[in-house]
């Protein structure tokens, strides 16, 4: 049984308890894009679900810099929508910060 669509719905709707239970399953891949090319972290960041973003960002198998079909990362979705808590949470991760610094360095050229 693959509960991948359920993980996408749970992250989009901010159901932390269900997300936590699903992430404990071996058949659920936490960084797999859905049919709309959106990873669970993107869905949670897009809707400002800080608790779900925290659960996902603590995992080693989740790529925090993974762009969606529009080439926008979860950080940029959260920042663009004004979700300060989610934005700050993602900025606590060094891998997000280094990616951002690299983008700004390219813009200065």
C-alpha cells in the first residue's frame, strides 16, 4: 500500500499528527513529488503550516531546496506569501541559507 497521496493531502491541510504517523511508515517517501510535481514540504510551506514544515525539515531525506514545476523552492513560497514563522524556520537550516547566498551572488554579477 502506498499512502503518498495521503501524505500530500495531510501536509497541504496541516495535519501534523497524521503527517508524523505517515512519515513513520516505510512505504512513504517524504520527498516524492505528487502528480502536480509538488513535494510535501512545498505543500506545507505554500500554506504556512509551520508544524508540518518543522517535521519535514528535520528529516535528512527531505530536500529543502527542491524547486517545484515553477522553479520556486519551499522557502520562496513561504517568504512570498508572508509566512514569517515558516520562513524563519527554514532559514535556521544552513543548507537553505547557503543556497540563498549562492543565488544572491549570481544576481550581483
